[in-house]
């Protein structure tokens, strides 16, 4: 089974190979990969490689299978995606999406403290009813952003990439016997990294912050999260 490019539908690989779209832009790889330690050793010599040789093969294989469940995103890599890695070209969203997934691929999604979204999330947020659409998507996938330490949002605007991240969202989680006012919100902040300074940090972080507050209210019966508890950090020279 494989993915039809641009969709979430699984179809037999033989059907894909015969389709006009795939003949013009053939699928080279589909992520997540399942192959035990063989997948890890294939990345040797790359900056992506961080495999521990004492890792249990059974645990590793089951962790890879966990990433293939129906609630996870599949990414198909086509020849066009591969070509975007050539000198003088712009890296596309598929390559960035893979990198964001790979950096925590050896963690089980529901216990990992890191959540990496694709560019689709931010592009949806800035549409009409974007907050509602994204929150509904998270709800349908049982994603709880407030259980994560780091939630990352890659941004692609005007052929330029930057990264926005909500840090310490897990500090907003309900705790028995502790009121909202006593929770350490001061540690929660939104970080924007833009090496060229071409993206408007105020607008981007504002959109992310507004969605966090919207999502908080959805998850907490309409209780509002004070805006001044989510500062924005934009390091210079980054």
C-alpha cells in the first residue's frame, strides 16, 4: 500500500505506478519507515544519525510500527521533492516535514514531549475559521498540545523558511490542588527563529499565540488563558 501524492488515501503500489501523475513524478520513498535497525544504520554518515547501538531491536521495530498507525501522517517523497535538494533550488515542504518528523522519530508520539507540525497547520491557521479547523483536527487525532514541552511550527512564506515554537506548553496543564493563578505560566513562551529576518515575527507569533489560547479554552470548558502569560522571544542573529 502507498499514498496517492497530495492525499491521505492508501492504494496498492501497482495502481500508483500506473497513474499518470506518478509516471510524471514517481514516488521514491514513503515515510514513516519500518525496518528496525536497518533504517537507522542507513542514516550513518548523515547529520540525521543518532542511533544507539544497544537499542533493543524489538522495541525499535514496534516504535516504527507505532508511527504507521492510522492517526499518523504519511509522507510520500517524489522525484520532484528529491530535486528540491539540488543546489540553487528551494527546499520544499515535504523535505522540511520529513526533517521535523525525523528529529523525534525514535519517540512514541503519545509520550513524546515534542510535537512537530507541518507547514499545513500554520497555512490553515491564517485562513477564515483557521483556529476552529486546526483545533478540530487536533481533537479528532487526540492531540493534546498541553502535554508537550515543545510544539514546533515550520513557516514557509515568500520562498523563505522560519521556525516558530511554543515552549513549555506542558506547564499549563491542570494540576490537582493548584489554581490557574498559581501555575508557572511565566515559563511558557513563543519562540520565532528567522535567520534572514524576512518574516513578520509579531504577526506569526500572534497567530500561534491566538490559536494556543483558543485551544486552551476548547480543552478547559471556556476558561481563558491570559494573553500576557505568553511572551514572544525573537533572538537576534538567529
